[in-house]
């Protein structure tokens, strides 16, 4: 099914997407309609244009491809499925994700991957091709965040400030010749070893497939890995009263 | 070793004439207060470990035990009270943030106790609930601004989704993790039987309790634990937790030691990992952002569930509530500074937030002034202690109330305020299997049903006395209230007259 969004209200657009029996949906000229595909499963959705905030919130297995940029809170609390963005995404991308994959070809805004978590076989993955804003992976409790820094010429790691503050699970990979600076106390940093890279090899290949990059050029570089120092960052904070 | 300056808060008094040395107290005390001394051939107690939960007193077969306040005092001083001094000793020894639980215990004013209810005399006669029909059913949710009719003049149903309550009392949010599975089961079963709702809190919904979905409010907090499509669809309503009365402005940390077994699997996090709910939702920095979360939840559940936004009662609560109403919420839940908690920093619990009575009155008034009172229902909690508090809350403008501490007490909680120790001897605020099994959901759910049914009858009697036969006629009916011993400012905020006026 093909829908031309234009000035259609989000409620009407989302109803159409939700209620069509067809598995494939293509939305043309999307101009900021919010909450597209929230909670959806078993659909393949292509969006041409700019979807609004909370694209794929609580996504439950549907696959979304955006030809354009996405706005804030993309994939908020998503559970399963994939979101592939041929462009950049806004703040809080992948907030509290618990499963599925998000691929952002270019940059992501502030607070990407905040409070991602993992449980047993459900390991969410967020790949950002360019740079990520500040507060990347704050309170991360699980899952994998990868920042590739493609075309990064800043001479610094492609992450902002306060990366991984309060992190207590999961892993952040940063592709950079330079070690990320000013990391908070809760985070341990080291160069990725071959076992680390094995864990994300398929993920990186998928990113390259999606956006036509040569995997050899992406993978064979220095990556830093950020992990939490402890699962219980606030254990010694309290005294029983 | 440094000298331990602490003094036991309580003293265990054992009547040795009655004690038969059965050691039941020793087996029942998770705090390991009681022990048998084989050399002395008698039961002894370590007072320092006692939290005065009264488990041993209640189960002692010969009534040999009592627990009294320790009359050993530091030198008396109205400024430097023993409490202030002992807390400094604790922090000087450990460097830790003081952690407490349950509601604010300080002697701050309880306005419920300074408000009196009216009754009819001679004119507009009282109604006897034993022989007249009395309505305590209420509906929560956005009410339509106007009646719409179709071309035949028939009323069009333009009502958005509502919660139907047989009694204006719901069980407030307590997560599985902060309380036990048996406590959750008791609340769920009681809510089903009573035709009201219990609230999952932020710990997800155990798979065994999906069956109680029609009487469940599922919560979405900043940690988003256990939040997924099936969870959102399981409940009758979704509550966004922005704040909690016991700890406004503070998130939650379920320590890794409690995040084990089914608690971890229900939250969908690895066992032993801290479950951290940050203080803010990191996608909410404005009313517009809140509106976005409200609508993303509505979209994900196809507008079938009312959305509740829960906040703590704080200084600007009226303006905040107005923003929430305009943000698209169907129901606003306001939690006063006496609301309970499984764990909160002592200083926050005891010093942050405002009384629910004042918050409720100012929110109701503000929404009326702005002409948007009908857009939202108001639910208040923290703390409602009895049916008179319920009546006063509704007359001040609430649509319904939440009870948490009172519900725990109905299940056997003795308000020892030690939930954060996770060793609740009554099987409520603990995850230790041997303690959890002490709480029998068959009995506890019955106790909850009894409590709410009794309150419901009392509410009918009080309403009948005022000559009011439905809860809807009581709502916001402040003429039925008078203050006693309150300043003009307090009366103005409460919107009531002084007794005698």
C-alpha cells in the first residue's frame, strides 16, 4: 500500500498504516507525522521524507526504512524489528530499547541509546555511522551501541560529553584513532580485541549492506570499547536509617 | 575498633515466666534479633537489630513478648534531638546517604484532621444507606465538552476511554520487586473482586497476573522496565510515572540484590544488575515532550486506554497539572508528601513535597479557573488513611483516591518502615522465598476486600448524612467541608470556610 502523507494528521496516517492488511507500506512525502508504526509488528514500512518524533516507539517486530532524516525519540522503548535511517536521527534515538536494531547512516543527536537494556536473547543494537551527541548511552543497562565516526575529521572520538554516565551494563564501541576523553568514573575503556570485534562483525556488515559501504574499510580500524565498571554503580551510596 | 555510638531504638521485653523456649520468635525474625543461649539456657535478644515489626509479638504462643521504645536517652535537647545526633553518628561512620522507607513520619500538619464534614439536620434530610440506593461508582477519564447528537437527535457516544470504578478507591503503584509476588497477587485479586484497579508500579507485570489485566493499571516509568506491547495492552490504563510523593525529583534504584529470579525476568534485566530509574524521563524535558509520550502510548494502544500521568505534590503543582491536562493526559494522579515508598533517601522523604490536601485543592481550583477540569480526572494519594479522608478528598475535588500504605497495612504491614532492608517479616516488602510465603494471597486479598468494602459503606453513611446519594454530587462539593484551627491562608488554599462560618 502506498500512502502520500503530505499534511495528513498523524492519527489518520497511523490508522491507515496500522489497519491495512498489506504487509508492505510505503509512505511518500512524510512531513513530520509523529508516532509512525508505534507498537507495530509484522510490517515492512518505507518512509520517504521526514517522519516526526517517536518513530517506531514500542516497535514490536516491524521493519522501517527511512529515506531521509528521522527526528527525536526514534525507536523509543522498541522491543523487536529494525529501523534503518538513510540520513541522521535526532535526540534520544533508541531510548530504553530492549530489542531489535537501529541503523543510522549519519549522525545521531543527544542522549542516543540512553537506558538501553538487555535480557537473555534480547540484545538491542544501535549503530550510528557518523557522530553521536553528548550523553550517549547514559544509564545503559545492556545492549550494544556502535559509533563509527565515518568521515570524522575532528581528531577526537566521535562522541560528545558525558558518554556512558551511569552505565551499568552493555557495551559501547567507538571507531576512532583517538581514545574518547573525559569519560565518567563508571566507565572502563580499552581497545577492542578480536573477540570484541567478532561480536559486532555481522552487525557492521549489515550496516555496510544497508548503506553501501565497503565492510573492509569500516571494520579494519581501531575501535575502543566502553564497558561499565560495575553492575551496581550505587551500591555503596546508602546507609540504612 | 571504634566505639559504636548507636543505641537501640527499641527494647524487647521478654516475660521469662511465660516464655517456654519454643524458639518460634527466633525462627520468625528475619532480622535475627532472637537467639537461644545454651549456656544460660534461655532466649536472648539483640535489641540493636529490632525494627519493631511485631512479628515475634504476634506469633508468640504464650504472649511472652512485648517491644517498647527504648527509654535509654541521649542527653535531652530540643534542638539536637536523639534522632538528629544518631543520624550524624551513622553518616560519620559510613559516609552514606541515609535511606528510609514508607511515608514521611515527621509531625507536619495533617490537614485531613483539621477538616470537618457537614451533615443534614431538619431540612434536606439525611439518607439512610441501608434502605436507599447510594451510588459510589465513578468513572475516570476525559469527559466530552458537549453533548453531540446525530441527525435523528440521538446522542452520539463521543466519550473517550474511561476507567469504571465500583468504589472510588484504587491500589497505588507498588512494583514487583519493591513488594513480593504474593503481595501483588493479593492486590490484583482484591481489585478484581472489588471492581477497581491495582497498579503494577514500574517493575513490569508478572506473566501469572496478565489474567487480572482488566483490573490492572500498568506503569511506564523512566527506566521503562518490562514495558513492551503486550504489557501496554494487558492493562486497563497506562500510568506514566513522573514522580512519587515520597521522593519527588528522585528516581528509583532497585539494588541488584533484590533484582533476582522472577523480579529480574519480569523487569527483563539481567539478574543481579541494579535496576535504575533515572530521576527524569530522558525524553521528557517539557510539557510538549510529555504530550509526545502520552500520544505515543495512545497510538501504540489505539486510543483504547486512558493515560494517567502521576506526579508528586510539589510547590507549583497547579501549573504543572494544568500542563499535564493540556498535554493530553486523561487522568492526573497526584501523590502527597506522606506517600509511602520501598526506599527513599531520608532527607528527601522528610523535606521535599507538600501535603496532598493543599495540592489537591489548588489543582482542582486551577483547572476549574482555566475551564479544563472536565478534560481530566484527578486521583490523589499519599496518604489516605480511612474513609473520612476519602470523603474529604472527593469533596476537595478528587475523582478517586489511591491507597498504598493502607493497603499494605490491610495485608499485615506493621509500618516498621524498614522496607529498604528487604527482610519484611510479613512477606510484603521482601523477595526472600521463606518470608514471601508467609503472606497468603487467599487471606490478604480477603483482607483488602474487607477494608475497601467497609470504607465504601462508611463513605455511603457519611454521604447519606450530608443528604447526598451519589459520589458525583460530592465531587468538589467544598461547601460540605469546614476547617478547624486553620489560618485564613490555609482556608483560602483549601477553598473552605472555618467551622462556625
